[in-house]
């Protein structure tokens, strides 16, 4: 190592040739074999010295980010000035979940630091208070109460009353109302009278707790004290509720007047109107028009209007002999207060109450009173009138009031929607779509207009646009059964059954007891050939609504197709109960009995049908057939009745046909009609020849009824359930014994004498 040490020259004289023999020890090649760093660098792919203590990561082909092509033909730019300025920093989103988590984590860390600082200073009460607050926020109420108790028991802590309010709140959440009232009263005793606002809030908590326990008299005393000391909206509203609970009309009126008189302590709207053209003043007004203070004033005013409207709707039906008189009293009180604009809203609520009581005439008269009011109220009243007349199918009146509502307020989406409805009812779908589009331009959240424009596009057979509207509406109303059904229906019209079934499945997940949706889904599966799935949904539909004839008929036919006629009987019997005048259901019941082998029950059912419908030819044909097969003597009676009915039917048809021919055909054509009639008689007679041999064998067949015609009654029939399926053939056939003497003629001597 001494060879690399260079001593300073002894003289300070400048040597012109000094330094040429000096060299950097880095370039010393004599010790390179012993230099481990150099030897390791030589073994690497590029011959670079690796950083101390860090090994270069190995790559498959080349180093990450290194390309030879990028260096070819490029100018030397070690500072990267040719790349231009750096892009601006992205704005940090304060609404992202990650940012919210960071903010919460920051707050938690600050609380932990404060607790640590308080602990180091010996202030354990603050640490315990933070701990109790966190227990309460995480609904660990028992731990929070224990922690608060530790703090309260410390006599050196002077704010124990405030902590007892928190303890009372915890008991209130646990619905332990007696202990909540106890701790509220203890807090009220310990908090000095100087803290007036806090004492008022504690008394309000006591009054609310008394309401929850049903002790309305104690609650009234608390709220009356608050309204006399520092009146506020919540206390006034709770006071009205308490008097409403005990039914004191006069006190309700007085409490409503007290609620109206509560000062809002907000600035007037004139403050935000510029009195001059001073640009500085205009800038200030624009700045404070929507600041946090203005938003707080709006929220306070909206809350006051909500309390007043709710209280008026609550007490109006009970403070007077009728709700109309009660509403009139509330309107007069409101008109004399600072809430004058609420009087018109109360009048409209009065009309809506008439509607709920099904008194449409009074509702219409009340709404017509607003025709001469200001434009906003006039538009609201005309909109309601238009809707009323639309529901009564008086489209002319509905259209006129819709025009009045639109002219009063062109930006009222409800008025434009009603106008579109009246045009839609008249069949002008294109014009209706324009009104719905205008309503959506004024208010993009008007779901009624969006739904109606989807229906309009369906009527116009513009299915893609209709589907787009309903999908947008589905994004707004995720669990709307009507929207889901319309989407499924559009897909069905577009001949996409798989998508239709998928959306119907979503609909059933929202309304699992909707029989119409279940039957619709069953019909789609049936059209696709999946009978088992179709049966499942049809059966569910029948279970929830057992009076749908289409579902009942499908289930009965399904059991007949699967050869379970006994199970089909209950469905056809229910159908006969729903439609007792339709003979086909009872015929199907009898046919099911016959197919299942219960001929006696089938015969009794046919007799009962004949008793109810004596002129039914099909029933008589079945009776003749069954009686003949069983060998009953009633076959003669039924055959006679069948013959008489067929004769009467033939005469009736001849009269109808002759009258039709005489009125609409020339004389020369009557011969043709007679010829066709005779042919008809021949065909009818041929039908009756099937049982002619059996009917001749019966004694006295022709005795009850004599006819000039020799035609036999037509006992043929058509099974309403279709032809019966043949019995499956077996392997073992019945062997016919051959007669060896079948071809030989018998002699006369072998015949009996």
C-alpha cells in the first residue's frame, strides 16, 4: 500500500514538468488479478462494476429498459432536455376509497398521538375518553359504559355531567329507557345553568325518551319548558306529536302556532340580489350565493318547511269536525306567518287527501282554484288535474290541463310527461316521444318520461331504442319489477328467448310471488321444448294464483301428455269452478275419468253434465257410447235425445242457410244450396252408421220418437283430450289355434236338425 502514497515536495517551487509521473491507482494493472470487484465485473454481461453489497438481477435476454436501436442516430442528451417539460401532476381524488382510508388512518394516528401525549403528561382521563368514544362508535356499549364509569368516579374530573349524557345516549340505543332518563337527569343536575344550550338539548333528549316509553304527559312538560325558554323546530314538532297522542285538539292548535312562530334566524333572499352594477359587489354576491353558510340556511329552511307540512297533515283531520275545515284553519295560520308560500302546498295536499278518500269531485274543485294563482302553483295544480282526467279516460280534458300546465311552466317535466301521455293515448306516438324527450332534457332524472318513451318506441317497433331506454332506466332503478319485465318483453319481441329468460329470472328474484312472470317464464321454456322447466314455473304460478285459466289448462294438458290423467282431474275441476258456464272443462274431467279406467265415475260425470247442459250433443254421444259399452238400458233414452237434438240442429241450420241464401243469392243458386244440403245430410247420416247395428239390437229403439227420415242418430264423438294412446305391445303374442277343418265344407248330415 505504500507504493500508492505520494509525499508532498519539500520545496514550494513550481516545477513545469511535475506530475507527469503521477498516475491514478485505478489504472494500475499489476494488482487486477487480486481485485475481487474487477474480476466479478469481468464475469458480468456488460463488464460493469456492480454496486457494493448488491448483486445485479439476472435477465433472460437483456437488461430491462436497454435497447441498442434507441441509441443509434440519437444526439447526445445526458440531461434529457429533448423530452420537453414534465407532465403536470394528476389531481388527487378526494372521493376515492383509498383517499378516504388514508384520511381515516391519519385521524386515527392523530388520536393515538394525542392519547400518547396525554398519557406522557399524566392526563389519563383524556386517554380513557378517547377509548370510550371508540367503544361506542364500534357498538361495544358495555365496554364504553365501563370506561365512562372509570372516568366519572374520579372526583377530580369536573365535567362528569357531560359524560353522563353520553352514557344516557348509550342506554337509549340499548332501549333501556329508564336508565337513560336517570343519567340524563343526573347530567342535568350536574351541568350549571350557565350552559343554557346544553341543558336545553338534555331536556329534549329526556322528552324524546318519554315519548318512546309512552309517558306523553312527562314529555309534554319537557317540551313546553323548552318552547318557553328557547323554542326550536324539533321541540315544537315533538310537542305537537305528544298532544296528538293524547288527542288534545286545542293544545294541538296552540302548539302549531308556536311551531310557526319559531324564528329561523336566516337572511332573506334579497341579500343575494345585486342592488347595483358594481363589479366588486357582484363578485362578492356570486361568491356567497352557494357557500357553506348559504347551504346551511337552505337546509334549515327546508327542515322547517318539512316539520310544518308534516304537522299540518297530521293534525288537520283531527282538530276540526272534518279534515277540510282543519286544512282551512292550517292554511289561514300559515298565510299569517313567514311561511306564506307553504299555504299553496297545503291546498294541493288537501286535494291529494280528497283523492285518497276517493272523492274525485272535491279534489278537482280544489285544484281548479289554482288556475288564477302564480305560474308555479298553477302548473302543479294543472298537472294533477291532467293526471286525474287521464285516469278517468277523459283525454280531451286531460290534454287541455296538460297544455295549461306546460304553458304555465315550460320546464315542468311532470307537465310535459302528462302531455305526452295524452298524445300517446290518441295514437300519435312520434309526437308523444317528442314530449318525453323534452321532459328528459329539462330533468334527466325523470324516470316516468324515460319509461314512457321506452313504451313509445315499443309501439313504433323501434326495439333497439326501446331496449336502450329500459337499460338506462334499469341503471337508475335497479330493483324495479316493471323495468325488468319490459326488458324481458323487448328481448322476446326481438326473438331472443335466452336473454328474455335471463331477465325474467332477475324479475323473479325481485318479486318471487309474481304469478304472471312465472307463467311467462314457463311459456318461454315450453316454446324452447323444455317441458320439465316449463312445468316447474307453471306450477309455481298456479300455486301463487290458482285462478289463471291458461296456466290451469297447460298443467292439465301436461299431465294428460305424461299419462297421469288422475292428476289432471283436479285442474279441470278448478277450471270448471272458475268458468261454470263452459262445458268443455267438465267434459275434460269426464274424459279423464274414462281414460283412467273409472267408467262409473265418468258416467256419473256425463249424467251431471247432461243435467246442466241438456242440449250438448257431445255429452249425449259420450253417454250413448258408455251406456252401450257397459250395457245399460239408458242407452235407448240417450239415443233418442241425441237423435232429437241432431234433428233440431239440422232444422236450425237449414233455416239459417235458407235465410242467408234467399237474402244474398239469386234464385238459380238455391238448387245448388239444396244439393249441398242433401250432401250434408248424407254425411251426417254416415256418421250415425257407426252404432246403427247396436242400436237396432236394442228393444224399442224407435218407440219414443218417430221421424219421417230413416236416419239413425249420430253417436260418434271426438274426445276433447285427443285420441287415446294405444296400449304398448308386448313380446308374447296370443297364438291363434289353427283349424284343420276350416276349409272343408260341412255335410248336411252334420247340421243340427
